[in-house]
């Protein structure tokens, strides 16, 4: 109780001076505004997840709906079902299984859309993104909708995700990945894992930078850090805080060496999927009919707000509509 009171006082004292640190739009990926539902979920999780006594050894089966946007059949962005599954579904399952994280991702459906240039080279937050979501997304908080779109030359953003839907527009709660036809994949093979981490409720490890009030990503077993791409084991961008940078963490930007989630991140993902998304262990996914495939198939491509999510020592003070970038 004393610790909780202290935390509340620390937040109140820090509010006038704290400036949350986020990734710039051209760094790696960009994240849409957090909805009120998302803010409430993060606040609740931070307050109670460590005391959650649920004894659940179940595996959570997540239905994945892949939406591939292409220029035309056989054109840029088109790909066989097997290839789409290999670079998204298989990669997700391998990454989670490597740490015995109780999630499996099952391809429930894949569809293709022949898009115009603005849809294929999707701009984040555009009308094309809203229309794409309306036309193709499968509803349900347990439904992981992943849109595979084309790359752009005017940004280094390679993907983004949204945790829970935006009740104002009734859109969101999806992942967008930029596909590079010349390499047959994404900018980094783990981009789908990173973005799915956001969809499951995780922030960047560097989200709020240094300092023990916000503790970087609001999870206390990931040492605080500033944004960095370094893989050096002795990297320490927050020298006044305990611990070295978690350069191996999937929710950072050290692409050459990231491969793991922390135990706290795993707890956060599991808790939120069970409580917010209503996920039930061992629930079976019933795949829809897959389209017939021969040589190839389909693909397309993808704003700000004031306020912040401030959590400290397991408590939260949330201001609305903080833009998160992934």
C-alpha cells in the first residue's frame, strides 16, 4: 500500500515535466493512436497482473486473417498462400515456441485485393487504410487481422499495429506489414513478431526513455533504454538507471540481435489476451475455405494526438490519444 501511494505521488510530481519519448515516423514503424479501451486495459493490467492467481496452463489459439494487397494477379505484392504463411504464421509460431510462450497462431483465412497505387503503397492513417480495413477486416477482438502491403520510398516505416479498436471510428485493432517483392519478405523477418507484440499490448522498450517513473515500456523487468539500433552487449543509453539496454528484446530496434520477450512482457501479453480479448485456452480455430492457388496470389501498403499513457510502479495515469510508434 505504501509503495502504491508513493507511486501515485511520484506520477503527480512528474507530470508537468515528463515528455514521453517515442520513435520518429521514419525510424522503423509507426503506431496509431491508443484508444480509450487500450488505455484502460493497460492501466488495469499494470495494477493487477502481478497479483493475478489464475492457474492457466492452456495454449491460446489466435485466429489470423491475412489480407494481401497486390497491384494485380501475378504483379507486385502477389504471393502464394504457402509463402504468405511461411513469412508470417510460421515465423510467429517459431518465435513464440522458442520461449514456450502459450500462444499459437493459426491461419483462419487469406484473401487478396487488387489495389490501386494509393492502396498498394498504403499511407498510414489514410482514407485508403480506413477503406481497406472496412472492406477486408474480420471482426472480433481475438481476430488478428494482418494486412500485407507494398513498400514506399518516402519512409522507412515498415509496419505498424494497433491495440484494440478505435471506438470513435470503429476501426483499428490490426497489423500492417510492408512487403518487399524483390526480397520476398519484410525489412526484418521478425517484423511480424514485433508488430504482433504491439497487438497483444506491448510498447517499445524505449517508449518513455530513461527514468524509473515510467520505466521505459511500463514493464519492470526490461531495463530502461533510449532508442538504439546497437547490438553491443554493453550498450547503456540510460546510465543512471539500473541495467544495460535490453538489445535482445523483440520490442526494441536492435534488429541484428533481437530474439526474445522478457517474462514481464509474456505475462502482459497473456493477461491482456485472456482478460481484454476474452481468449480461452485451447479454443480451436476453424479455418475458412482457402482460395485455390497456382503460381501466385495477392498484396497493398499503409496521426497524432496530445496526451500520454503514464504508468509508474504498477499504477497508471492516462491522458487520451497518445500516439504510439512502433
